[in-house]
C-alpha cells in the first residue's frame, strides 16, 4: 500500500468525524432545548392527618372480608393438607388433649380462650369475642397482628384459599358446625 492510499483512508476517517461533530453542532442550534434550573419534579406531600385517614381506611378494608366469597375458594380436602402445619401444636379430634396449643375440636362458634385446662395468653383471655368465620380468617392471616400479644408464634397463612380451606376443615370438626354463609 503506498502513502497516497493511506492518506485517503486517514482523510476519509477525519471527514466522517468532522461530519458527525458538525451535524451534532448544527442540530443543537436548530433543536434547542432549555434545560430546567433545578433537576427533578416537585412532589406534593399530603398532610399527616390524611395519611392517618388512608391507613385507617386500609385497616378497615382488611377487616371487612366477603367471607362467603372467601369460603367458596376453600376445599375441605385441601384444608386437611394445610392443617398439617397446625397439627404440630394443635389436635383436631374430639376429646384430644391440648398440646403446645389448645385442642381445636369445635373451635368455630365457641368463645375465644374457652378451654378451661389450657393456659391462654393474657391477650386471648381479654379478647371477648367468639370464633366466627371472620375472626378465624383474620387470626389465621397473621395471628400476632390480629390479636396483639398472643403467644401463638405461627406466621400465618397468606393465601386466601389456604385460610378458607382450613376454616372449612375446622368447621366440620364440631358437634354443631356453623352453617356456611
């Protein structure tokens, strides 16, 4: 290759570089964009009272569950499988002895902390309600959050189908099962 061809190659590379730089400069002159003085957007922060109001509304909506729709998701056979997690601490059979947790035969429809020969936490003793479908659903979702101070260390059942199935399974183990809504 002689020097004339090398000069042609170098000149073409320089010409292309100058064209790119020139086109960039010309386009900046034609399409000028004013940049803002401060970067970002101003975000309006609501007052603290409205934040509290939103959290209260969210808590109320969690407590208000369409229990008939939830129980429609459940299946007793599936509930028996999921209940195996519970059977490490609870007995479901009639006349079963208390384990780490109380016996759960006939739990739905009875008062919370109603078994005499089991030592409940103070939080459960003071919780003056009955085990309804709604109460059981909330408790099974996250026991520590539903009844603060309970000594039940179970993390809870996140899936609605699992909770509904366990509730249906528990309901069948009773002398007087609660009628489904």
